[in-house]
C-alpha cells in the first residue's frame, strides 16, 4: 500500500474502530525494509536525528533489513499524513519499502492494552 497522504487517515480510522482514546499519546511503530544492513542503519541514523527511536535488525525473511521506527504521539491525522508521505519518500530514495505501521490501543482509563494491526 502507498501511504502518501493517507497514512493518518488510515491510522485514525483503525484506532477509532478499536475504541482507542485519541486524546492520549500512543506508541506507534513504523516498518521500513532495505536490501542491506548499511542502508537500514543509515536510514535509522536519519530518523534518530529527527527525534524518532529506531532499531535495525535482520528481517523475518532473513534477506532484507528491518528499520523499526517508533514515535510516541497523540494521534493527529494531518501530522501522520505528513509522516506517511515523508516515510514513503525516504524508503523510495534508498530503494527500500515502507511497509506499514502498528499502534498500541489505549482505552479510556489510559492503560495500553493491545497493539493495533499493521496495515500494509
């Protein structure tokens, strides 16, 4: 799926469907895949410099490299749409793939109780 201009819309729709409290900060994971560890590490450094938490690891397919990026934020459709466009552009510029997202779900009492599905 191409997340340019629509990632925020998709995340907000899914969090609403799961009855997550959209007034609370959520921990959101974003998945990038690249052909080599050096490329994934370079992208991770760029994302870290922009204030995101990152982790690089060999992908489940044992061929590609995962750059897992985490951001804690109050879900905001416009900000997430901008992130989606930025993430797609970043992955494309390194011949990689931005593969989707996952978010914790926070019920009214403010306690994270599950992770929302990755939408890819």
